[in-house]
């Protein structure tokens, strides 16, 4: 087992036909890397390429083919990571009409899921507001992503559960279209859903119990350090699931007639949600912009801490366009929070090079500026 806080950093990355880049190579500092330039030059695209190598997909656009540069028919991302002193060459490529290819040190993965969790990484971005303003699916995916990065069994159960849901829904549609019904056929899928869904629910429940204190710690640090949230409000969140008060098997029986009418499965862990609150009220409705920003930053820093604990490795941290959403004092406080031995390599994008360099110099860490 690696000691907690083992080092991992990205040495270099090479992009070909990825988003707006024809071809570009970067060599990175082990600590802080600042990508600066006007809007639209590709700063965020570099972060997305780094995210791709860790998560096998983009953060900003999950549709892989749309990440190919306009007018081209393929893209390539090559990265060299140093993980506990060992160099790891990660390759990702996609050709139009073909499947995505991921390789580690020249060997292609048979399943993309086999790479998931190998490179711990966290991003903080303006797009994180989707976690508050969008529907439950976004929050479920956030929770599932954190757990899956550190629990391959959970990831496989999730894949099998989602596949079974699709099969059950297809069968319900078939029944409706053909005016037939066969309970035995449906029970084959129900048995699988109960097995995978119950396991998923228990794992999510245990995760939330462990994660909430980490989140509360970080939110407290943010309040104490810079008063980002503008007050001393009480924040929190909870895991909402019908499986908390009923057996999954009973839920499927109770909703059977409803499912036949709707032609899809209306009960299960695919309907779970995370409820984000401030002073007992939904933060989406009553939280100010500053309070929501503080909540999201605490959420992502808690993700960092959780992943570091589970992987025994300091995740790479990507800070995308944070100056656009936070004032200099708040950004300075955020940089102060991440400027200690608990954090590893850091990537920052900004439109103003002088502002970035001024704040980064205050950390006393090594850094490199990359004008785009």
C-alpha cells in the first residue's frame, strides 16, 4: 500500500486535432501551472484533455465525437504522468465512426472501465453550478463518479444495474406495444435489479456518512478564512432514496401497474438524489450566488480529500476560470487553502496573466505560466 499523499503529477501532454488545437505540446511544472490568455484560445480545452486522460471522457462535453477539431476526423491526446516515481504513458484517441481507444504504456484497455480510477483528479469549474440548478441525474453522477473512482465493484454493479434497467424498460415497451404481459419474464430483471440496486444503495449510504463530515470541515475552513459565504449559515446535504424506508423488491411490486402504464421503471436507485441545503432550506432556492459558490468549492475540496484518502495519492487539481466567478480575495483564500503539503499538482486558467502571477507568487511555490 502506498503511503497517504504519494506524489502524482502530469509531466507533459500532446494534443492533435483536439477541440481547437491542430497540434500542441506542453511540459508542466510539478506544482503550479497557469494557462493564461483571452477567452476562446483553448485554456479550458487543455484542462479538458487532462480530465480526459483520467476519466476516459471529457468534463465539458461527454459526446466524444464533438471533441474532434472541426474539419478533421480524429483526435489524439497523449500524456506522461509520474506516479510514485513510475512514468505512465496514457494515450487516448478517437476516429470518427470508430470506438474510443485508451492505452496505458502502449497496451490497449479491453474495457475503458479498467482505466477508471487509475489517475485521481478533481476539477473546480463554473460548470459545477449544474450540481445545484440541474436535476437529480447530475448529482447522482457526481456521487457515482467519486465512489466508482475508488471502488471497482461498485462501478461494475452500476454498469450492470443500468443495463438491466434498459432491458426491463424495453420489455415494458414491448408488452405495451403488443398488448401482452408476462410476469415471469419481468421477474428475471427484477431479481437482478434488487441484487445490484440494494448493493448500490448500501454503498451510497456509507459513502454519504463518510463524506458529509469532510464537506462540513472544508466549508468551515472557507467561512473562517475569507468569509466567502458572507455569513455563518448552517449547510449540509442528505441522501434521498426510497430504499431508505422500503425493500427494493416491494417497491417494484408496488409500482408494477404504474410502470406498465409509463413503460419505464419508476422506482429504484436510478431515481435517488442528493439534497443540498442551507439553514434547512434548498440551496437552489434560497442560497445567494456567494453561498452557492462556497458550497460547491467545499463540495469539490471534500471530493479531493475523499479521493486522496481512498487512493493514497494526491489527486491533480484543475481550477478552471475561477477568477471569473470569485473576486481576488476569494481566489487568494482558495489558493491559500490548497497551498500546503496536502495538495499536489495544480492547474489554473485565467484571462489576466498579471493577476494570476501576482496571486501565485504569494504561495511561494514553483510555477510556470503558459500564454495561449
